[in-house]
């Protein structure tokens, strides 16, 4: 049995993305850091803008492979939170 305690600092994350970009670019910066838009749509399938319909569809929003679709990390930086999911 394993127990893991996880703390998320959402306000700090939002503050740091606000320091990195102007108001229009904050969502994009946050998505690049996490590998997904806030809707849940993965950047590898929606690289330019959020797609809430894709994010709401678990069949579609998990049907991808970073290693095959974005091996060089152009859509999702290799250091992003989600980049190791399918590697």
C-alpha cells in the first residue's frame, strides 16, 4: 500500500503564468506548461487554441500518442507536465 500526499498551488501557478505573459497569452502559457488546455483538450490535438468540445470527450481527448505525434516537442514541450504520459 502506498499513500501519496499531493499539494497543488493553483494560485501560484496562475501568478507565475501571469508574470510570463500578457493577459491574452496566459492561457497559452499555462497550456504549454501542462500539455493541455483548461478544458482538458491536449495540445497535441489542439495546438493553437482551446477546443472545449474535444476536452469534454474522453474518447477523443485521450486518443493520442505524444511520442508518435509530437516527437520533437513542438506542440507540447518535452518538459511539460503531461509530456511523459505516452512516452
